[in-house]
C-alpha cells in the first residue's frame, strides 16, 4: 500500500511539474533579432548614433536652422509615440526624438546607469552634439520628469517646457528617497511577455479603447522584445529614486505648459494643480476624452495647444 501511495505521489508531482514547465514554455517570450526589428522600425541607419558613451536611436527631422524641440518618451515606450507630433511640427521646427537607453531600438546603456541624472547628461550631450545651444523640451510621463529635472539643472539651455502627464509625485510602490521593490511580475518580464497581458496594460493608457489597435500592440510588443530591453526596464525601475518635485520645479525658469488628459488612468489629472503651484511660469490645458498619451490618442487635437505655446 505504501508503495502504491508513493508511486501515486511521484505521478502527481511529475504531473504538476509538467504543467508548470509546459505553461512556462507556452508563455516564454524570446527576444527578437535586432536586424529584424531595425528592418521594421528603423527609418534610417543614420538614426543610430553614439552619444555620451552609449548608442541611441535618434530621429532629427525638420530644418536644421529652425528652432529646436526635443521630445522624451515615457516608461516602456519609444520615440514612435511622438510620430504624429514630429511629422506635423517638422515643417517649421527642428524636432529631435530619441529612445531612452534600453528602450525601443536604443541598446541598454553601456554604463548600466538608468538614473534620472544619467538621462539628463544624455540630453545635454545630445544638445551639444547637435549644436543646440537652447531648445524646447517636451516630455511625457517619466519623460516629463526627466524634462523638468533637466530644466531645473540647466535652465540656460531650455527655452520652453511642455510636460505631458508628467511623473514625479509619490505613487504606490514609489516613495521619495527610496528605490522601489521591483514586483515579481516585473521580474518575470525578463522571460514572459504575453501579448494579451501587454494589450491589457496598454489599455490603461488610452481613454478610447479603439486606439489600441493590433498594429499599436505589435509595435510595443516587438520593441519590448529587443535584446536587453526587458532587463533594462527592470533596472530602470530598480534605480528610480524620486525626489520631491517641488525641489526641482521651483528652479525651472522656462515658461511651462502642463498638458493632461482628463481621463488619465496612469497618472491622475488631480496632480496637475500641484505642478502648477510649484512652477513659476505655468499654464495648464486639460484634454477631455483623452488618457495618458494624448500625442498618440489624438495627435491633431492634442498638438494644437502645444504648437500655439511653442510659437510664442
């Protein structure tokens, strides 16, 4: 009898192991070859450049002698998020967008440093390398946090500042002065990236679910499978140490436009008044019916206040 029970236990354990292994293999999401991704998403080989000791995917469009604007995307995104705005603005402005190190087609940072300080150094190096003494900065989400951090530390280099649903204030899991504990699910992204789960996550960023097309999901899914990107995402999260935004915002000298989708489910629009109070020269525009990435959700409508602000 004991032998029968022992055999049954071994059978059950082997069955459980097979189910776990089978599920893991079914969900396993390998990296995609860089050559394949570049064929899909790289507009020109010249858009891969070395800046500040690391390689970047950088698009520089529009007249070289026109006023310049630099666009910084958010967590998990890429320069493609700005395509609608970049195409429209490039008729009269020099528009520079880039993939943050370890995102999109930018390989992981050669230094292994994903802090805000490192990214502000990269923005400064981009400006120096392109010969831009001053530029307008536009940032979305964590790109907004990087943009206002840069504007506070290098006020002489920023003419105007546009913050699109910026990150910066405390939120669950992120407290001032402390690196966050990386969730197990985030660690699992190194191996697993189920497309339905990504679609569900992306859905939070848009008020209009119709914007989350198969093409959009494919772009995000593909670029997150670039070699090293998921590891860099986890490292960027692990190295994020927030400071109280007011310590930086009060030092910003550039006129600032706060742009926020009223239905933002990622960073609440109720944060906007706190930014407006801390910034010396700020105006706020709220966008009804839009979420966290209005530049993608409605590029024509969301660009109108930005273009008007930048012209003055």
